[in-house]
C-alpha cells in the first residue's frame, strides 16, 4: 500500500468518524468473567516517550484484564487521531474502551469510533476527534488519547502493533501531523 493510499484511507476513516457521533464513554465487547485466567500485565515498547511520540502505557490491571493507555507527548495542534491496532486474538481478547483526557480539553465532547474489524477478531479500528469549531489541542507533557482494555486468555506475551496510524491537525480538511513516532507494546499473561 502506498503512502498516499494509506493517507487516503486514514482521512476517510476520520471523515466517517466526524460524520457519526458515538458520544463519550465506554463501549465494545462484553465484559469478561472475573478471574479464572492468567494475571494480565502490559510492557510498553517505549517506556519513556519523548516529544511528538504516541506511545502505549500500562493503565490499570486486575486479574486477567489490563487497560492500555494510548498517550500523546508534547505535540502541537492535535484535533484527532486514527489508527488500526493488531493483536493475537488467540491469546488476547479486546474487551472495552474508554475516553482519555486529551481531546476533552476545554470542555469539548469528542467523537470516538472504536470497533473490532468484523472480518478479523485481532484487528481493532480506532478513530477519535474533537468536534465543532474548536481549536486543536497543544499537548504539553503526556495526555491520554484513549484507553483500551484487553483480557489475556492464556500465558505468554502477545504484541500489539499499530498500522495506518495518524494524528490530525485542526485544518479543514484535516491534515496528518508529520514527524510523529508511534510505539506499541505487549500484553502478557502470567
């Protein structure tokens, strides 16, 4: 897939996201049964992200469930984001998502579109955007874009990987912010 094709696909995803309002809060798959599986954890690929980085970090964990925060560090003019997330569905189950604190700044009610690809249980499609005629966000320090919760089904290490990832500015039409590095990590069951 060429860079232009990827950019067009990401832009199309963002436009669909802007056109469909899902509201804030959680959603997604069913809640897993408590306990019974291996203890869940998360190891980030980049534990100390720098400026213009989007990096996963461990959020909360309880029994076989772990939440992964997708964080943005020291990045200007962020209005939205879109990415695909791939994982091994034999070892990890997507459970739920919840809003972060990045796009909500200034009292904005962003739109989130987080869903499993209907043809691939290990492919999560994520889009998020501020709404209305509001300015983009200048991220100082680290802010959370979205939180993704997973359940481990078995022991082992299960990498998460980004694809078709982009942060967008507040221009009309939105443009991809250049120079952004994306770092994922691995969900583990012990």
